[in-house]
């Protein structure tokens, strides 16, 4: 990846190996799906940055609201993601789109483009495994949102 967002994410999470691993797994799935869909250029950059930073608001959400619920992640994530990307000198148009994705990655009805769709799918695949979701739940979600 052109930017060192992975390094910044790891530094931000400090010793929270579970969250670091989650972000890296979502990144891996997102990249794999994107490449199979022939996504490239700026769209791919946006997706990969969003995949690494999608849950970056969890720490702040837990501090402020004592919760890691998706709606709180969506509130707290974009400002943190923006700061990280500004430190990395990411172009403003990319920052805006990544912040939109980070700020809506639990709002499935807002899916508006392939980068958003792939982020949702990658995050879901990882969450399905990590949360040991039942097959019926997985199938239902896939039929509704994939």
C-alpha cells in the first residue's frame, strides 16, 4: 500500500492484538475481493485504507460511551481516520471517501459503490468467523446485502 496506514493502525491500537488482527484480516479479504473484481487505482487505495481504518473508532467509543457498538464506531472513527491520513499526506479526496466509509461501515443501506460493498463483505466474512455465526445467519445476511 502506498501509505503506511497499517503501521499507524498498529501504533494506535498499541497492544490490542485482537483489533490489529481483525483489521489485517479485513484488509486481506478486501484486497482479495477487490483484485477478483479488477478494482485498481484510486478506488483500490480508498478501499484498502478504509479496510485498515474501518474500526479505528472503537477505542474512543469505549472511552466515551463504554461501548464498541457500530453506531459509536461510526461517530468516533472518521476524525481519528482523518488525523492518521493527514499525517500520511493522503490526498483530500481520498480522505473524504475513506472517512465516509469508516463513518458508515455499519450502515448497510448507504452502500453506494463497489468500494463500500467490498468493505462490508470483507468485514462481514471476518466477523462471521470471529463471532462464530450460525450458517443460517450468514446466509440471511449474504442474501440481503451481497
